[in-house]
């Protein structure tokens, strides 16, 4: 007998996502707890997480996040989807090994030809030897230090493979500190946090691993340490980190399909983790018929719950954290989420874009705003301008 799952409409999914993302009501929680709940914030633009947290937390102070960076409570590192994220130190140590194979494969997907024949074990060992003196380095500096062994690969491919995949690294402050400027200086994750997440890829022995003829990282002598699906999971030994990621993702993004989890994480093997904890979860369907999974006690507000205006930073995971983003943005505006455009949510949906200059905020609506919506956009924009300028201005311009 076929099980019939309750249907969640687009508006109900929207309100659930806003609640999980702390965008329905600003939360009164410590900054560290918010970063943990959100499973990190996308942060390739170093100042954007400050806006993301300002829109989610009551009385957020930028200095609190800066202090966490300097004191090593949060770190900037490549993780989900091989993009730079701001995560708690605890989560990075727990999650990084589960992402290793994906990070490597994504770099290979970009630089397959350049890295053909490169001994990844040897490259990782050479990079670690350079970093052993404890000095932070830019990606280019690290790549130049090892390039004589692989001169045909080029420094950019070598550097990205080392920094974004083979060796767990963090981007050191002042990168990411409020209103600070500076290039990226990388340090070993183990040195910065005083704890090792896991042996860097290929350094624990087990045979030589070279980039194969088709660039997949498989040892052509018969050893593939990435599991049957190339995702680093031991099929006979379970996937505790994968299960943790699924639970944490649903707490911050659910209800969601397995395709949404994959779009957020970049990991291919999580359906197995989902299947292993399925008895813990409840199931729904969206209006397209997709199965959506969720934690039983997670908030799912009704579709008529009011949603306040919220300003989102560039590349916010409230948009990027789903395969199907229609719960928050119309298909006509979907590409805004990957273009780094900052957006304004009105009634819970992307309805405008925004920019700032010297703290002053300019809003460009994507649809006609009612008088009440216009007033709310302006009021929230004035508060944002005051935050960005540290009280120097509250100027907002809403273009026609």
C-alpha cells in the first residue's frame, strides 16, 4: 500500500525555511550558536556574513564575530561546494574529513588537464613540508614553493589543489574581520586550532594516487580510497559524519529533498546517510510531488504567518542551500543567487536587490511594492545603513 505524505505548498515551505534560517523572527542567541545552527555562512566575500547575521540576530554587534575569528572560535575555510565558508571550529574539525574527496574532485573538475599525472600524495607531502615552519602563506606563495617538481601544471592549479583540497587550511585574520582589508593568508587547520581534523589526503600511506587519465583521482593500479561512489565513505563502516550533516542540514533548511542536501553540501554520498536515519524523519511532498524529509519536532509555521522584510548578503545560503530555490526566489530571478547580488525579501520572497556605498543603501525593486511594503523596506534599510556605517548615516534610496 502506497504511503500518502502530506503536501506542503510553496508558501508553507517558504515560512518553514525562513523560520529555520532565523529570518522569520530575529533570534536572541550568541553569535557562535547562530553560526553553528546555520551550518556556517558562505563567506567568499569576507564582509557579507556580518550582514547575514545582522538580519538574523537581535542586537548583533560586528565586533562579536570579529572576536570569534581572532580567538579561533570560528574559522574561514573551503568546505561545502568548495566555497569559502565561515564555520565554528568544532564543525570544521568534525566535517572536514567527510568533504575531502569532494573538494579534491571539484578541483580536478576545473584543472583536469593541468593536473594530469600529478602525484597527489607527493603534492600533499610537499605542501605540508613547506607549511611545517608554521608561517602563513598565500596560495601563490605555497604553489611557487612546490612548483619546481611539477612545472607543467602551473601554480594556480597546484595552489588550488593544495589549499582548497589536499591540506586542511584556514584563512587567517585579519581576513574576514569587520571592516578590515587584506589578502588571504593560509595556515594549517591543525596549527591554527591545535587539533587535527584527519590526516590530509594521501599522507597516510596506502599506495600512490595519481590523477588518472580521465582526471578522477583513481589509482590505476586498483586502489580507489574514495569508496564506490567516489565520496570517501566506507560502505561497510557507516557514515557518522554524513548522518550528522543530514540532521544539521534539516534543522537549518528543512523540509528538504535529498537533492537539496546535495546542492548545499556538494556531496554525492549523502542519500545513503539519509536512508540510514530515515526512521528518525518525517516525510512530506511539495506541489511538484518531490518527497521532502524533515526532523519531527522542527518548526513548520503556517503559510499565513507574516514574514518581515529582510536584507540578505551576497551568496546567502538561504538561497544557495537548495536545489529547488522556488520556495524563496522566482525562477525568473534565480540567477541572482549565484551572481553575488544582494537581495531583499518582502513577504518572504526575493523582491528587490540592494547595494551600499559609504553605508548608504540603494534598493532596486524587482516588482511593484505596495505602500506598506515600501515603508517596511525603507525602515529596515535605514537600520541596515546605520549598521553598515556604524551610525554615520541611515540614508536609503528606493529606486523607481
